C-alpha cells in the first residue's frame, strides 16, 4: 500500500484520477484500520485551504480537515454554532480529537457520530469537488447511504468544507449525549438541537437524534409539534413523548435495550431543546 501526503488540492485530485479508483483520501484516518484497506491513500491533512475555520459571506466555513480539538476550541464555533463545539468535544479521547477531523466524522458515516449529529442539527451543507474539478453542495444529512457507508466516493471526490449559518440573535443550539462512560464510549443516544425564538415562541427548530437509523435522524413530527409554542414545561413534556414515539430503535446487549434507548431519545431531545432555547436570548448576539 502506498501513502502520499499532498500539499495542494490539484495534486490530490490528480493522484485520485491517476489511481483509477484504487486510492482514497484520508486526513486523520483514525478509523482506517476498521475498514478494508485500499491500494493507496492520499493524505489531505496538510492542505491549508481545508484546515481553516472562518466566517465568509455570512456563513461559518469549516475546512474538512479541521480537527475536533480545533473545532471545539474555535471562538467562532463556540459563539455561533455551540452544538458543534459540544459535539466535537465529546468525540473519542484527546488523542483522537487531536487527529480526527470534521470531514472524516461525516464521510465515515457512523450513525451516531457526534460532530455529524451536531452539523445536521445546524443545517450544515457540504462542499465537494470531484476528479473532473466539478463542485457540488449537499446537505450533510443527504450524504448517508447505509450503516457506515457514505454516498461520497472518496476515491473520486473530496469533501472540502462544511458551511453553517451562524446562530445570531434569538437563536441557540446545543448537543448532548448519554453513554456508559464520559469518554471513549459510543453513545447509547446523542441529540442536538437548533432553535429560533421570536417573542418567546419557537419559529424555527431542528431536532436530531442518533442512533435510530443508519444516519443521524431529524425528528420532523416533533419539530412540527413545537412550532409557535413556548419552550415551557408542558411543551417539553409533549416533546419527550413525541420524540420517543417517533423513532424505531434497535437494542444492544453491549449498550442498552431498545426500550431504554427509545426512552433516552425522548429525554435527551427535550433536554437539548431546553438548553438551545435558553441560549436563544434575543438580547444576545448569538448562542
């Protein structure tokens, strides 16, 4: 197996094109040995254009090779996309967070990947480029195929960056998870929310839970339930019941039963909605 560290995007695209589908791109590569190894690897972690977090054209642009540690400590992400900072800080261990990347968390397509759950709650869009130098933009939630399988072919296409609309006045976001340990454990359930309030009522909301399907899953029925409602005790009780009833989950002897996971979905969705709403203070500039 060959391993090539590239210094320009053009070099990366040429390497993929010349490999005729036998190479794949990596950055952190923390899950590489859990998968079938390809003929060759193209390491993107040194590309400056995909290792930057910046605000541009009214959006937060997060390079695909930004590490979880960098995202979790970014002042911009903490101020304007708090759910993502919280999701990234929950990933693995310090060693994994120092190497693992935002893009890898999405393309690896684990159904309960913490950063991806947060990104989908924030409505993030992915910007990709293929070996023909054609670019496209897709909602992150549309990049999943099945368990641990992305619709992005990393032998022909590169994820460049994730774009997120910042949370401004009246908006807040949050992420939470429940696992047997606080670190180095897959979650029984994780959840994230983004909410916009006007005059104390919910005007926009995105609620995401995992693992309930092969991909992080928006709870559309529960979202509709809270539109034009205050985030008070009565609403949160209805949210808990609705979220638990909206999902079909699998049990696991290693983690928890299906019934317990379903209960956790309701509890965590209500909890994360409350936190996001508390942060959505119209008197503040962000969450």
